[in-house]
C-alpha cells in the first residue's frame, strides 16, 4: 500500500457519512496494513481510479472509495448537479428524483434530495421505488428543470447507478442528457468540496400516487380501450415494474396477466437469475415455462427498472429486439397519421425500420446507440412517434405525442399486447406478422455477441487491430466496405464503432462497438434474404448463414 493510497483512504474515511462503507474501508486498511494481498488490491482498485460522470451518468459496484457507488460519490454528484443548475438559472430549480429497489437506491435518492434542497433548489421525490420511465415522464409532466434516477437498470446485483434527465418544456424534456452537459456537470462535481461541508436540506416534497396515475393515463392512451381476448404471462424480473405494468394492462382493458411469482416482488439480489437482463441466456426460462403452463398467447418481461421490454410467443420462443421493433413500428404507423412523423433506430439495430419508413412515406433517422440520441431524432416541425434499439428498448408515441422521451418498457408492453390481441382476433400470432413482414421487406435476421473482459485495454486493442487489418469476410459473406464511426460518419458525432458491409448471396452487416456501461465488446450482425411463399425454408437457410457468420465474428473479435 503506497502512502498516497493510504492517505486518500483515510481522507475518504473522514468524510464518509455511511457506517457500512466506513466499516468496509477500515477493515481494508487494517488488512492492508498487515500486508494482505487482497486488501492491498482492493484499496488500489477503489482509490486508483474514480467513476467518471458521462452522458450515462454514473454506474459501478457498490462499496467505499471514488471508484465505487456510495453515499459520498452520490452526494458529490448531487452537489455538482446543484451547482450546474445554479449556473444555468440561479437557485430555485426544480428537480425530480426517482429510484428503483436496488441496494442503497432509496438512500442515494434521499441524499440527493438533501444536497439539492440544501443548495436552494426545489426537489420532488418519487413516492417509492418505481420504473425509470415513470421518472422520465414526471420530468416532462411537472415541467421540471432536471431529473435524477437512481438505478443500474439490468446490471448485476452488486451495482448501482445514477442517471440525469434534461428538463424544460420542449419535446426533449425528460430525455437523457447529452454532451456538453455531462462535461459541465463533471467539472462541477470535481469542484465540490468534502461532503461534510455541504449544506443539507429537509424540505423536499414526496410526490403522491397521482404521479403514477398521470403516467398510467398517458401510456394507456397509446392503445384503444376495448374488450380484449389476449392471455398474457408477465415477469418483473425482481424489479419495480410489476405493480405499474399490471395497472396499465387493466386500465387498457386487458385481463390481468398471470405473473411469475418467484420474480414479481422487487428483490435487489435477483436470486433466480445470473444476470437480471432478459437478453441473457436463461433469464427468461421461468417466464417462458410459466407462459406455456398458463396457456398464454404472449409472455411479457421487463428488466428491473422496467425501461426495457422482452416478448416471447409460447411454442415459438423469444423474439429479438429487432423483431419486436419492426412489429411495434408498423402498429404505431398504422395508428398515427401525417407526413411529419419520424421513426428512428440506432446504428447497431436492424435496417428493417428504414424500409418500413420508406414504404409508409415517413422520415427515418439512424442515430448513435442510446436513447439520449434516439429521443432527439428528427428536426423542427417533425413528430417523433417511434424509436427503438435492438437491446429491447422502445419509445412509443401517438398523434397526441409521446408520453416518455426515453425507452419505456411499460408503454411498449401495452402496444405489443394490443398488436398481439388484434392478431389473435384474426386467428394469428406475432409470428405470423413477422412472416408477413419478411414477404414485404425481406427476411431480416440478427444476432449479437458480447465479449466480457476484466482489462479494458483488451477492447481497445481489438478495435485497433480490426481497424488496421479488417477481415475480408465474415463466414459466407464478403466484406464489401467498412464504415468507421471514430471520426464521425453520415453526419453522426464521432464514436468508437466499426460497421462492415457484407454481400454474397445475401446482404448483411456486422457492427462492433465497446459497451458504454459494461466492460464488454459488442458485435451486432444482420443478414437479409429475399423470400417467396416458403418463409420457413428461407428462415432456416438464413439462420444457418447467421450462425456461420457469428462464429466468424467471434473469432475475429477474440483475435
């Protein structure tokens, strides 16, 4: 243990208001003083770096020190946001603070409220652990100047996080912040003094259930209310979506879903899943088994903060995010009107949406990954009616506007259920609708690969290698060209991503990018084939082609 590390740790200990992290840090210092290797490494990790505040806010493992999520880090973040708000308009800004049911989320939310109130701002605290889209809606609904959501979404149980939403009165209100706001807040956080010197207030307002009721009224207006025949099974995946999702379904006229009881109540340890992410292998097993046993027409899943939606059709299996995105897009465009409509997706998502938009005569836009960009697609005089990304995120709107300027797993679930109910009335399912799309636009098949690493330099080295020596082919398809987004591409801001355009018996593309929230390098692949009447045969051929392509991608990524 270096003298600098020890000094930093003791300085941190002196300002930490949390008995749990103080005890953790004292124990590390004592064991490190005896020369224990694990304690020395633990201190070096906690104090050798810090969590950086960016457009995704903060996210990391819980624990003591600047490279962990804890009360000191959160209070300093709140102080930075308070100073940033003062710089923009003086004291008295209105901030809405929400939180999920993860470990320490409620504590972090109350600490934020105390710091912001102490700095002279007005704070509305959500009435309990609630989905992220409810917070995003409340920022717009209340005309607040900013919003804060304490959540780590679908990260492992040892993590927590801190997201900031833009306020105001425009259509971007309630969207996640973008640069340069992140760098401005980060600089203000750096300038914050010890947390013991921060003035703390107590006069914040705890919102009542009307905040949830107003959200429910807005999202249920996305679908016509009528008698429904659809039978559904639902899992909250140990998160906070259950109560709100059930209320939304009932208000929209659906029968109450059967629920996966083992996963319905919030539990920050997520005991039935290895990762609480519907995309992860095995995470949906309980839900799909329950759907089959219930005789459900559709299985609906939210991630722990309910901003994402996953769907499964019993007898068929899980639908990909790209498949759901294409289906929801057509429903939204069928139920809205006007040439001013905008639909958008990200550079790593399916190209299908562009074909749907061209067919319907509406504006289509491709953005960088993340809803901070998707929420801002389009321009003046255009209406953002739908956006999605393949990672199970969907923003749905209607002719009356979009309730949430962010991904919303509850609103999207209502639209998906309405679409499935309409199909059932015609004796069909979502799988039949996918086949219809394949006949109209070509069969779009997609898959993804995530390479998780302990050392982030592995990711940067892989991206450098693939830029310097791009593959000539991935599986059966030749590389026809490469789009490098590092310097900006097609009018988009610079980002660390590569897209390989493929051809040879089919059209395709492979996009590579480092994850923005986890230590992963992610690869996204799509193949597109023309089909005739026998969709099943072409789907089988395309699946084989995609599997071969993904094996080749895995080899190229791992070097």
